[in-house]
């Protein structure tokens, strides 16, 4: 268990995700009825509507599905320019995240890393593999 302030960013549906981030583990929901993986968390399965959901750790590997460069500062601790991407995880779900590599391109393989932001839990960010 981490000492991060999970309550500052979480609600009952997302608390388990943020707790895992505090331990540098990337997790998504998995349906016990049909096996579907999903993210953003919800109280039911998007594939079969079952409520038998569990948080499971995923590989942290994926492919850049969509990518853009942000050139306007929206956070004091995140000066532009920076890359924002939708990453398709190997397990299926897509995750909106930052890409740490300036030369990243759509279709490239990526792996998860962590941006620390004490006292809040770390954010999952991705970097190009290789």
C-alpha cells in the first residue's frame, strides 16, 4: 500500500486504479462472466452488462492508436509541447495518456512508465519501445 493521497483523485469506481498506480501497477477491469477487459472503470461490463468485475494487472504494453502534440500550457507542472496519445493496450482497452518520446508515431509499440506527482499517485505514461 502506498502513502499517496488517493482520495484527492479517486471516487469509489476509480480508487482501486489509483491505489495500483501508487504501487506502479497498471490495472484495468476484467469481467468474470465474459472475460472482457475495460477501461475507463464502470460498475458493469460494457460487453455483457454483468456486474462481476475485478481489477487485474495488465502488461503495460500497447500500440499508439492516436497521437497529437499539445502546444498550449494547461497545467503548471506540464509545460508544452508534449505528446498526448490514445494507447491500445495489448489486453484490449484504450487509455488516454502522455507519450514521453518526441518522435513517437501512430502504430509504434509502447510500454508504461510513471510520472511522479507527490502527494498524488503517479500517472501512467508511455514511452516507445526500442
